[in-house]
């Protein structure tokens, strides 16, 4: 089922959600419409299940990042960059068509995604405070929603060509400012050590 959903998702991204019909899906993957309707009730059901598939795939990847990277600054950097890069994969036409023709699904997906990102950020900030890396006086309730907005799909409109052309450079500056605002001396020292170490090897932090 995941393979089928992934293939349909690729079709939507290539041709647009509105233009891809049940006949197109049936023909593209060599299955009868009768078989296709064993998996989906209708086109709306297809869009909904593909949206949930994409959300799960993205959230699973973020969980892997959290398990792989133990230091909260490394973890926050990797998660933040991953989310923003996923945002860039969504073309304006794709977002417009899903929002226009499947608004309820679009809103549900955005809400699920935002809630999950806020949960990830909350865990990161709480862990960082306990580990003595983030400031103890950090107001998580404010910072998590502010930072979640910077990572949201809606924030794509803030990025212009000059920013996207130098994405790594711009992202590193913004991330550095953020960490300097929430970290204590130990956290800032780790940030600078990791960042400058990677600069010397012509890579990007972390």
C-alpha cells in the first residue's frame, strides 16, 4: 500500500492534484478501476490517504533524526533544516490546488504537522534545559510557537530568491542567532566549536 501511495504522490507532484483522475491512476499503474476502488472510496479518499502517507513519512524521518543525534543542538539543526527543505519541495501550484479543492484535508494535514513539530521542539527545549545547554529561564510556551512558525509551510512566502540561492549560508546565520538566544554559555560554546570546525573543512554545520 505504501508503494502505491508513494507512486500516486509522485503523480500529484508532477501533474497536480486536480488534473490526476482515478482513470489516470488506474492506467499509470496497470490496475483495473475495480481493483483501485478496493483501496480507495473515491478521489478525495486518495488525496487524504496520500496526505497521511506523506505526513507519516516525514514524521518517521524526524524521529530517526532524534534517535541518531543525541546532542540537542545537533538535533534541532538537523530537524529544522529537514523541515524547511521539505517545505521547498511543495510547489505553489500544488499547495494552491490542494487548498482550493481539498481544503479540509489541507487544513487537517497542516494542523497535524504543526502539532507534531511543536511536540518535537518542546521535547528538544525541555531536554536542552535539563542537560544545561539551554537557558533555565527559557519560556518554552513562547519560543516553541515562534520557532514552529519559522518552520511552517506558511513561512515559505517569507523566502525570496536571494535567500533560497544561498540557503545553507542563510540558514546557518538564522540558526546561530536562534541558539544564541536560547542557549547558555555551554550551549553557545558548543555551537561555535561545531560551526567553526565544519567551516574549516568547507562543510556546513553541524
